[in-house]
């Protein structure tokens, strides 16, 4: 089943990967096929193209594997930033150029890359579009997101950083704020990823006075 979809869309893969939002909305079959190809390629590692090719040798498969390895992180980034209309979900900072690049934004993994399966590394529901400072604060466990999609700030961080006016204003005061959902067809983060972040990342890498 997967193989047929792969064959059907392989010729247009370059374009499809560049237009990930369109694919996700209008070509779910292609989306799953691309997911499968890219997941296999990532699981195999950069040097593992041979095992990917074992699934179906031929120049087309080879091209897909090559494109998938190169484009995997870009697919995730494109999906996540498009989902938030190139806006930081925490503070609303919008950064967009005509060519869709957003130099000030990152597609942050909720369940971190190091703890994620190949599929989870590409799943847009495991991503939040964040500006550089909030990506850092999220990754280091100063901030997390509750099951109602509200930002939650670390009490430990608050105790330590409350006297620092800008840390308080730009990070800690986000506590209770709802995630920005600027896109009409917005897909919210999946609760299992958020739960993982709350349990394993939030306040885990940063402790003070505890
Ligand atoms: Zn921000």
C-alpha cells in the first residue's frame, strides 16, 4: 500500500517536500508515504542509505532516500512554522519573509529529538514554533505547556530569576498565557508529547535552591 503511494508521488517529491503544508492538508496519502520514507532514512542514519534502498532498489528509490535524508529536518520545520503562521506560540513574535524563511524562529520539538522515535521527530504535533529565546527556555525546562495549551512557568526559575526584570517580563510572566494559534487550520500539539515534556523536561535540567 505504502509502496504504491511512494511510486505515485516520487516524481514530485522535491516539490511536495517544499510545500509540506499543502501536502498535509490535501494529499494525506503522499504525506504518509513521505513520512515513511523520511522516517526510514532517519532511522537508518546518514550512512544507512543502503538499508533504505533494500526496501525497493532502483534509481527512483535512491533519489527518494537521498532527498529524504537531506530534507527530513526541513520537512518538520516547514510543517511546524506553517502551522503557527511563522509566529512564536509563546510571545507572538512574527518573523516572515516572502520566501517563507523565518530567521528568528525555530521548530522546537516538544518530546526532545534525543528522546523521540523517527516518526515523532517529524510529527508536526510534536512541534511548537518558538522564537530563539523561548525555544531555549522551553528546551531547558523554564517553561512548559499544560493540557489546556497554556504556558506554565517554572516556580524554581521564578524564585531564582524574579529580581531579573527582563527574564521575569519576557519568560516568567508568560505563565498562564494561551498558545498563539494564528492559522485557521491550526493543529494543536498532541497531549502525549506535552505530558512527556512536563514530566521529563520541565524543571528537570534547571534546579536552584532545591
Ligand atoms: Zn517568543
